[in-house]
C-alpha cells in the first residue's frame, strides 16, 4: 500500500456517508492525490471503502440530536486524531465544532454547500417565530468562523459574500464527467418518451407544476414521467400522487441516476422563482447535461444562463403549466433538434463544467495549507 503524505478528516452531520460531493468527489480526489482520508459521519459501523476510512458516530434519532448530540460525538472523534491533520467540515451544524478544532491548533476548512441564512426561510420544520433570530444567529456565526478558519470552500458564488475574500474558494459541485461514460448507450432516437426529475420532491422545487405540465402534455402526446428522491414533507407523496400517474422511483443513488438518465429523453428542473433558486447552481441540471439530455429549465436565475450558453434546452416560466406542457411536447416531437441540444449540453460539461476541473482547485487549497 502506498504511503500517504498527509491526513485529512472530512466530517459531516447531515449527509449520508457516501454523499456524492463529500465521498465520491472530494474524498476520492484527495485519495488519488495520495492523501490519507477519513470521513467522520453518522453511520451504523466503521468501515473502509475504496481506500477511504469511515469512522461512525451514532445515528441521530431526532432533529435536536442532529443539532446537538451528533456534533458533540463528531468533535470527540475528531479530537482523538492528530493535530497535524487538516479538518474539512461540512454542514452549518458543525461550525461550532470547527471553531473548537481551530482553537486547539488544528487547520480547519469549512465547506459551505448552501446559503444557510437564506435557506432557513424555506425550512418547513422550523417554526415561523424563530426563523428570523435563527437566521441572524447563523449569519453572525458564519461571519465569525470566516475570520478564524484557514479556508472556506463555497459551492456557489453567492455564498462567498459571507466570508473573507482572501481565503474563500469556489469549488462548484459540477458532475464527474467520467461517471457518465458508458460503453453501451441506447441511442436517443430509440428511447421511450420518458421525462425524468431526480432531487428533492417539494412544492418549492416545482413538483406540483411539473406534474400538472406532464398531465397537460399527456393529452397531446404519449409520455412517461419518472421522479426520484425524497418528499418534503412526506405527506406530499399521498397528496399529489393521488391525482397524477407519474412513476415514483424512490431514493436514487448515483449509479441509478446515471442509468435512468440514459434511458430518458428529457430532464426537467423548474423550481419556483424564489430568491434561493435564482442564484444557486442546480446540480441536477448539470447531471442532465452530462448524460446528453435536452433540458426543460426555469427562465429565471442561473439555470437560464447555463442553458443559453450551451443552447441545450427549453426555458419556461416555472409557474406556467401550459408552457411546461408545450416544452415537453416540442422536445418529443422535434427529436433531431432535441438530440442535438443534448449533445451540446454534454460537450459543455466535458470541456468546462466538470468535477475533474474543480478538483484541481480543491487540491490547490490543500497544498497551500500544507506549505
């Protein structure tokens, strides 16, 4: 076994042990660059997967455990490791853990996936009366942590505004181009008329509008709509699926995602035009593009800019279900142009918007911290 030069401890309290960004992108990229990589995460048991060590802390059973007990367990586990390692924390729940690690002389990187203060406004489980002070607390906490942490990684440009410019780095959550390479792929023209959406299934993500647009399109053309992901809230499944006949795939892992995309003709992502979705980089959009799918996307926000750059889909008003239906019908009726759109999107991912490029930024941060 090759000797590793340095150690890194990745820690998260919310994501799954094999989260795409944390495990498949960051951990495996660091491992390939000969870092010794450990992930501290809520899990059932310790194990080693693909050379990455998984150190388990107890799985939280209730929401407050995720906020209090889980960070405490992660802190204890982290403090049992060398002070010479780099500690790379994910999730705002671990900001205080990061401060403690920093005050004990360890080097700390904070990886901000989302705009936490803004996101709080859209969390249905947080009581309305506490949202404003809760948002203020996290805004102040992120500012303080920005002063003390060694480096901040942000997944989207808008998040960088909370942190010191000189030590904040943009590492976008673009897809791994190699993960979309297949020896055998069903030709686009031979596929069934399938539209796919994979991600959080919620009203603010446009679930109701997607389903109604699909229903209207079915009145004119044969099409199947497949959805994968978790419902938020869980009651939404029963509420909406009683009316619409879409196919629910359940939770979809990365391999299943790629397989489903290569059997589909359209990828759709049309969140409602609220502020948080006007500035975010929609990961699923890039994954649709990586698989060579033409997309139906919102004409508002960052999604529109990427679709226009590649000319890889149709932009719609996400609240106009007839417009959504028309886009579905147009792509299915104009198969040659739809296929060409998909190929233009794939080309842009292969050449520019891919994890292979972003990983160079990540490795550069680590090299600078070791100097």
